[in-house]
């Protein structure tokens, strides 16, 4: 990579699908931290647990020991985990679960999680079971990242087979919304000069909002997207209600129920602006690193889709231009051919006439005739008379070569009155 390329904004390198894109995808898999807890007695009293365990179960007032696990996490009983603990305690046989789904917490705080885990009996010196060790690794992020990669792969295939841009962007927005349920996605497309942003895709935002945003200028302080487009850098607004960037759009956002908006510019491989990729939330929100990684990955994917679209549009336009040029050329060739044929015809007619004029002039040179051309009209003609012409009414006159030719070409029924050429009598007696 050249030094110049290194200075490109992150998102530009992203669009190129370089190493940064791989890093972001890897970041989305997260770090697998082991959770550990030690339970004692038949009530599974939580004796000790590592910070990762408390973080996984929601922290806060749940981060305490000395209570039975069923009391700390009442949601476990309904999902069969307490019964499993009871069985391990009773039989002394370890239990291992793979990618086990568990809903942690309750109500609005509930979250779906996946774990690889082992319930392992603890024993005293006599071999009797005294409690259970819980060792696990949360696989939620890995599972999500796998889903994301599958969806992402499908999007890339869609782009590769040149599905319509609107379809690709719409599919992308829905895909992200499925993967991260609280997010509302919007993609805006930049005009060719990068001064304005047009509606691209936002399947979950209300129409009145999309219509109001369609055509906003790019510039410092024009919401999250206008500013991100202007800066060519991600802009994170965690609370629309108080952020000065949203002064002009605050009421609109409130009406649409939008409270946070993180926008990432979509940049072409050469760093030019293609659009913006925004993630909205219904409540004030600070993005996690994985949210930003997700935004970068999809801004890169959107860049690919838009660039492919532009290339295809340019190809179609070039084809149409080439077709028009070909048609024009064919027409020109045809016209030229016709002109040439006509010119040849005229040249032949003129040459024939010239021959006849020469012959007539030679034949009549000896006959008496006026000295000057009689065909000059009111202006007169000073050229010597050389040829006699006549018409079928019996009128005749003497003229110079030029005027005789003009008369023969322009006046119907005029002919060269040369006895040497023969007349109707000669024809009848042939
Ligand atoms: Zn004349």
C-alpha cells in the first residue's frame, strides 16, 4: 500500500475490503471470556463467581454471593437449568451443554444468550458431592457473528449478480435490523457532486421522515448524516434531544420517535462520497465497539453495492451512446452513398451534354450565325455564339456554351438544333 493510500479515511479502506474490514469482522465475534461460578449444597448457594459471570447475568444487584442461584436468577427454573443442577447434585454426574439458549433477566432487561457450559460436581474428601462448579463460555456473539456473516455473504452475492440497488440496500437494512433488534437503519445516497443526500433505503423509518430527509444538504451540523457526509468521518449522536447537530431536525426526529443516530459515511475506493449509513435508536444510546464495527462493515458493503451500480449505469449509458453513434454513422454512410451516386449521375449527364455541345459547335462553326450569344437575358452576354438551340414550337436561338448548357438543363423540350445530330425525320428513316 502506498503512503497516499494510507492517508485515506478508514471507511475508504473499508470499502476496498482491505485488512481493516477483516479486523472489523473479527471484532464482531468478540472475545470469548470464560464465566465461572461455584455453588454449594442442595440449594446451589452461590459461593464465588468471577466478574465475567456477573457481567453475563446482568450485574447490578445480581452481583452478590451467599444466595441460592434460583433466588438470584429466578428465570432459570422455568428454563430447566435448576432441574439440571439438582440432577448433577443428586447423581454426581457432570453435565455439558453446547450452544444452550438461555434468556437472562426478565421484562425489559431480558436478553437472549447462548453458552457452552459444564455443570461439574464438587466433592469432599469422601467423594460425596458438596456442590457444583459452573464453567462456561458465552457464545452469543459468535452465533450472532455467524448469522451476520451468512447474511453478509448473501448480500455480496446479491451485489455480484447485479440485483437492483434499491433491493440490495433494502435487504441490507432489514438484515441489520434483524441482527440487532433495537436498530433502525437508513441509507442515504449522495448526488454526483456530493452536495446533497437522497433517500436510499430505510424500510423501518416512517415515510414522512424519509420524505423530509430526502435531499438534505451535506454540511457541518446538518444532523448526523449531513455532518458525517461533510466530514467523511463517522458522527455519533447519542442523544438527539440535546445535540446541536439536530437543532433543525429535532422536532421531526421526535415525531418519528428517534432518539439517537450514529452515521457512517459510505466512501468509494477513491475516497469520494457515495452516501451515508445510519443506525437509529428509539432511546438515547452510546454505541459499543461492535456497533461501530458493524456500521463500518455495512458501510463498506453499501459502498460496493453503490459503486457496482454506478459502473453498471455508466456501462448502460456508454452502450446507448455507442448505439446512437453506430446508427448515426450508418445514416451518414447511406447518405454519402446516395450523394455520390447522384453526383456521378450528374457528372455523366454533364459530360454527355458537353460532348454533344462540342460536336454541335464543331458542326455549326461553318454556318452563318450571330456573333454574340443571344441567351444572356436582359443582362446580355458578350461571349461568342457557338451553338444553335431550338424547341418543339419552332423557336431557335444561338448561344455561348455556358448559356446553351444552362438552357438545356433548365428548359424542358429545348434541344440542340444541329442538322448533324439528325432529327425526327432521320429517326423515322432509320
Ligand atoms: Zn452566352
